[in-house]
C-alpha cells in the first residue's frame, strides 16, 4: 500500500521536533523519484516542495545527509536504497535530492524515512541551511581518504548547531572504509572526534556496503524510540551501533 497523495499543502513541511515524524498517516510508504530543487538553472533558496514531483508522502522522518563534496553521501544513499555501489564518474549533487524509503514498514508503517541528499559544494550551502530546521536526523560524513573532509567536521558541527533543531539526532560516519591503501584518517581519530563532540560514530563504505544499513536503521530506531517515548524500550544509539557494527575489511552488512 502506498501513501502517495496528490500534492496539496501538508507534505513534510512542518517543523516537528526530532521525536515526531511529519504528518499523521499510517500507511506503507513508497519510493519517490528524486527531486532536484532548481529553478531556471539557479538553485532555489527556499525549501523544496515535495509537491514539485506532484506527489508527497504524509508520514516520514526527515534524515539529511551532510558533509563535504565527494565524501560519498549520494553513494551511501544509493547503496542503502538499491543495495549497489554507484560506480562510474563522480557526479556532484546539485541543490537537494530526496528519496523516500520504506524502513521498518512492516513493523511500523509510520516510521519511514525521507532521506535528503544534500550537495556538499560550498556554493549550495545556503540551500542546505534552509533544510536543517526540518531535519529529524543528520548523518554527517567525512571521507577516510580525505583529511580535509575530516578537518571540516568541526565546521559542519558548528553549522548544524546553528541551523538544526536542538534535539536533532546526529551521527558521524567515516565513509570509504574500504579504501585501505588510501586511508589517511584512522578509525581512532574518528572515534576521538566523535567522543569529543558527544556524537555516535562508525565507519561505513558505500562501495562494500559496510554498516550502511546499520547507519539508517540506528537512526530510525532512535527516532522511533523518541517518538513513542516508551519507557520499557531503552534505546542507546551508540550502544546499539557498537553491538551491531562491523569493522572495515569485513563483509557486507
Ligand atoms: N572507495 C570508495 N569510493 C566511494 C565510496 N563512496 C563514494 N565513493 C566515491 O566518491 C566519489 C564521490 O561520491 P558521491 O557519493 O557522489 O559524493 P557526495 O558526497 O554525494 O558529493 P556531492 O554530491 O558533491 O556533495 C565518487 O567517485 C564515488 O565513486 C566508498 O564507500 N568507497
Ligand atoms: Mg552527492
């Protein structure tokens, strides 16, 4: 069953807290076509309308992928969505792109994720800022083969604190963990940084699939937990991740 509806008003445009998904529907969600927020070749600074694609989904947590250009945000999303690595030449994302994924649908149809893939390039930064406030969760990526992308994490965190909701669910991901020979950022460095800023952390690989599903599932579980506030269900994001994650060099998730 799909929750696709004709575009009229609601969509994911309210500003709920990180613990409550957008909308009030309950049906099983479906995937959408990507929507690139662009008008006449200029990226539109306002929030995109899911209605741009003539349809919207009335129930979803909004998860944004952020981080420097080239860290692998789009590939991570494609790996999660399609189970495959987006091979070929690097095509930088323009503006914002979104996909709706049916995660935990059988269990809880209302806890689907609407995933926003942002452009890492500096020139699109003002577009990204406009979306932060509606995000329930942020996956912040750096590239373990690119020291600059790691050094920029602090600036990303400053930006997140400035623009995102205070209670946004945040997770740091060191992507491209498959690139053993090119690695310049040690896993321990990622762990140290994450600890310093009090955010859950793990390494991922869009190429091998390492921990990709786990990253999204962990966030979905945290959001679900916050939203239901069921005291019998104690959920600790980092503990869950530590228990479930696989190390680099290991198999697919
Ligand atoms: N080895 C390896 N390469 C990866 C991985 N993920 C992405 N890449 C490569 O990194 C490059 C950039 O990937 P994208 O996913 O397009 O990067 P992005 O973060 O979306 O970049 P922007 O859209 O510009 O913000 C591509 O050439 C990918 O093939 C990974 O896990 N391992
Ligand atoms: Mg991209």
